[in-house]
C-alpha cells in the first residue's frame, strides 16, 4: 500500500535529503501539500514558533497524522507537539530512511510512536485534559489502552484480545473523540493520569 506523505523541513538541506530518501521508497508517495497527504512528516531543529506554525498549518489543512523529526525537544515542546496532532517522534540522530518509513506506516495505521524517555516525560506533565470520573472508560477501552501503553501495535492488540484490527481502531477513535484527546498517546497519558491503567 502506498502512503501519501507531505514532507516539510525548515531548512533546505533537510528538505532535499528527506525528499530524496523517501522518493526512492516504493511505499511512499510524496504529496505536494498536506491536504493531499495521509501523513505529514515535519523536520525541525527545535519546536520554535516557526515549527509550531508549520504543525498548525498542517493540522488546519486536514492532516491529522503528523510525524516529527527533531534535534531538541523539551517538555513544553513535547506537550505542544502532541497537542497539535503529532503521533510519532524521531530524533534526527536516529532518522534513517527505514526508521522514518516505519513511523510513517505506524502513523498511517493510526498508531503512535514516541521514544520511551519522551513518553515518560509526557506522562509526567501536569494534566492538561479535563478530569472525568473513572466510569468514563469501558472495560474494553481500558484493556486496549493498557496494551497501547505496553507498546503493542494495533495488530498485536487485536490478536491478544481476539478483536479485529478495525475494532481496536474504532475503540481508540471513540476514546479520543469522546474525551477530546489528540491521539492514542494522549489517550494513554489521560488513562494513566486518571489511574485507569
């Protein structure tokens, strides 16, 4: 399956490198703008105001799955990125074409992917989501989120719970929509803060 990807780097050398590397991959179709893409791939040095504007623009133009490649991501930047729809983060030092394609595929499938230390920092932040009673999640939703928190992808969760992959995706979509959360990483953070998983 070919995934339409919009690539945006804030410096011309990174832009050229990403376009060149991904343009040679048969599973990637480079899109001219974010509204034609399933995934936006955005590369920045740091999440400064220019980078935040690019993320907002991609979201406003309809791209809901964003993978971020960055050199320096502090705690505030991480919260901002997740709040703007970033579902995958990769450090520049680890950004090989294979790793990038892996994150793009995961994002297109509705999966999130943060380095372990960044996820730990995200979960340690004060809650920015509305506190709801524990009954706000069903047993099935809690089971799925617990497995997401364990690092399992959609296929592994479906196999473990004897659900279809579509059912797992629907459960995650229902949770994120109902609780007004940005993505599955945000949903896991919410569930952990609430003591549900």
